[in-house]
C-alpha cells in the first residue's frame, strides 16, 4: 500500500521511550480537543494516510520500508509539531483537519523498532474493514514528543503517573490492536510494555485484535503450508520473564504489576498465547478463502492449519478444518484414496 510514487539518561527520562502522554499542552489547541487529566483522543485513518505519504517522500523507496518510529519522530513528527510552539502531532493536525481527531476507540500496541510504514499500513487496513469511524491512539501521534520524548527520553513523570495513566488510557479506548511484526517472532511479545497492554486489556475484558503487516501475509500463507509447527515456535519464544524495556526500573515495575494482576508470569504468557491462537485462526480462515474453492491446495491448507491449531491447543477449530479438508478430498479424490484416509485419521 502506498499513496506516493543515545545518550545515557535517568529512569524518568528514558521511560518515555516506552509510552504515554495526554498530548494536550498548547494554548492554541482547538476547543473540540479539550484537555482532561487524560485526554483519550485519537487520530483518524486519513491522518495516518497523510503521515504515510510524508514518510515515503522523506526517505525514498530505498529507506522508507525499514524506517522505525524513532527516526520518524526525530525527522518528521518533532519538526512538524514545533512550528507554532511544541505540541503533539494530534494537536497539530487538528488545527487544519478537524475531522482528523476524535475520541480514541482503538489503542495500538506496537514495537518502535519495527517499520513505521508497516505499522501505519496495518492500522489503515484494519480501519478500512470496520463499519464505524476508527480513531487510533498511537503513541507517535498522540504523545507530545517534545514533552515526553520517546526518541531520546525527557520526562519528569514518575512511575505512579505512568501506571495509572496507562491503565486509564487503555480502558478509555476500549479495544487494543496489536501489530505483530515480524510474525515469526513478534517484537511485541518481547516488550514489557506490550505485555502489560495485553494483560490490562484482558483483565478489563476488552477485545484484542492481532494483525500482521500486509507484506507478511504471503509469508504467513507459505509458512502454514510448509511448517505445521510454526505457531509452536512462536509461542515457545513468549516468556514474560525475558521481556525487555528501555528502563530497567520500568521492567521491574511492569513485571511486578503483571504478576500482581494475573498471579504469575506464566499467566501473562498464556494470555498472549491465547491472543495469538485467536489471531492465527482469524488470519488462517481469511487465507483459506484465497485458494480455489474445493481445490487440493485448499484441502492441504485446511489440514496444515488444523495441525497448527491442534498443536497450539485449539482442538475444536482444528477438527472443523479437518472436516473441511475431508469434504474436499472425498469429492476430488474419492473416499478410498490414501490422502482421504489420512484425513480420516486426523479426526
């Protein structure tokens, strides 16, 4: 998709490389972007599309696909929000793009080191599939990157502020979108803040959606066809005890909170694994429909996906996929064929 052809710091300073601010700091903020103790405001898909184009123009085809959030914030977000006094990107665009800002209803959980282009494309794709107007709370846009500088670190907010604000923010959005990139070893699974976001959403019984970048879809399809252990490999890498954060103090606090909320580290790991199971089921069903209906390739894909989900602990959905594969094989190969018999064995 496209629309256009460190220095050492204190825990309080470095903490900002991991998350959140109200975004409301400038006297010129429009009335409809009024400030509250935590302004849960988000940006529309059109704002993300404009930012996507800006990134593509700024870096060119050779660089833009791999450029992470830190570079985008330093090279684009901060200069664009310092023209008329410092503000968040959300505030800046709202001055000339009133419908570009609204009450945030989707919180985006992602890792900064991954491609910003892929992050924005994934959000745009998600928004286009919804039947309602989506306003994303996404840190690079909604945080005031001058006040809470996620790129270099400059925040005086203490841990209690971060903890309380973050929980309130996620609850206020009401839905969490996890951008899992790269899909074979999602960075979000290794980031303490991302684990906290998913644990908080689960505790508050909020819906969680996992998406992979568009460029990963073909790779995922091929991986399912070739490796029925792919999800087991991903899940084996999930261990909240090995999570990382920019600040060691934050890591200790986050893991302590997670343990207090869920009882054990393992409980958090199981939450993330359950989210990934749900994701692979949803994505797998989409990919299944891409094959010619009733073809041997579609039957093979159904069998492989069934193996993956069975090994990942979802035997019920796996059985449904085996049934679909069996139906196709009976019709195309006949009930006595060896491949048909092997599918019976799966059931």
